[in-house]
């Protein structure tokens, strides 16, 4: 805001305050379109675990009449957001959802800025590189640069993995306090995916705080025994970790002669992407997260 405009804003008539407060206190429910809400909730019921669902099952989950679900499915099918599984009575997500997802990923400033630096890092180290973000308890791959070396991987853009059990996920949990981690993982014991997976929230918190102090994560065989990962945080202008940038090495152990160089390159690349997102570390070199109180 220009300096000349500030006094005017500060001396705004108090007559406008009640109207502003009234608008802020209005319930948002009056603006919700019930049919649209139900349609989006219906789409959200599909997952990697529930790839196909019947109208009866969807009606039970959404707690709405089956006739309503049939109309929603007919509309979504016409638009390509769902399709019949093998021409039967069950439904699955359609190609329109995939197109929408890719359009979303392509619209992210993060992926636009990240793709070139990922490709350069891949060329420098000769291994696949990835960029992931966190969605609740999961990490989501939003960009990757494939290595010319033969490497069979089931991880693609859009793949989701558990945050607490992956190296990239540990990076994305660094900003969370112990209380925030407990709110995210209220269960007593965490799901275990390998011998390296932390068993409790307290153990997870200790690990991610050590990661934060180190400034990067290097782990051999953390999620998969034959895969090693080097990862570092990407921060935005407020110091918040918005992504994790990593390199995937298809080996249980990394060649010691290459290790230091690769770690430095991953850290430098994550730092470069952070600067492109307008992150500036404090003069002391410590991370200042303006989102944290």
C-alpha cells in the first residue's frame, strides 16, 4: 500500500465497522451449493484403497438417499469425472479428475520454478530427483526428473506416501511442534513400514528436530531397503517449509566418495529454489518461521 494511502485507511469512519463485523460474522453456509458440495464429497470418497465404489456404498457413506447419489453420478459421469468400472454397476474416478489434477500441479509456482532446478540437479548427480509437498499425513509428489540410468520406480507425479515413514516426509514435518504432531497423529503407535519407521510421535518429533538442526536428511533404506534418499527443505518468504527436494539413489548404501558432494548439491539446489520463492534466512543464519508464534 502506498504511504499516502495509509493515513486515510487508519482514519476510516467507524460507521463502517459494524457492517464489516456483521459481514464477517455471517455464516458461510448461506453461500454453499448443496449439490456441488455433495458431488465433491462423493469424489473424495474414492482413493487408492477404494478404487471402485457402488451407488449404494456412496449413499451409505454420504448419508443421502440413493436416488440423490444416482443423479450425482449421472452428472459426474457425463462430465467425465467418474466412469463405470468395466461397464458394471460400480464407479471409479474418470479422466477429468486426472486432467484437473495435472492442471493444478502445472499452475503451482513451486512446480514451475522447481522443474528446471530438479533437472539440473539430476544431470549433475546422475540420479532421479523429486519435489514433494505435504497433504495432511501424506506426501504428494508434484514434480520429478527421471534419470537416464535404468531404475524401476512406482513413484510418479501424484503418488502419495506416508509422511512419518519417509525421508521427504520427515523434512515436511520439521516445522511442527510436538503438540502439532500429536494433533496430526493422535494414535498411540504409528503405522510401521520398515524397521526404521518411528513407532511413536515422541520418537518422530526427536528425529525431525535433529533433521531440522542438520539442515538436510540422509537415510539409507528408510522406507525401502534398496533405496537411499538425500533431502532438504524448501522454504517460502515466511520461512515455512513448503516442499522437500530430494535425490533418490537406487542402492542400500551410497558410495562414500560421492556422498559429501551429493549432499551439498541437494542442499544448494533446495536453497536456490527457496530463494526463488523469496526466502531470505536471518542474519544469524537461523531459520525464522513467521507462521509460528
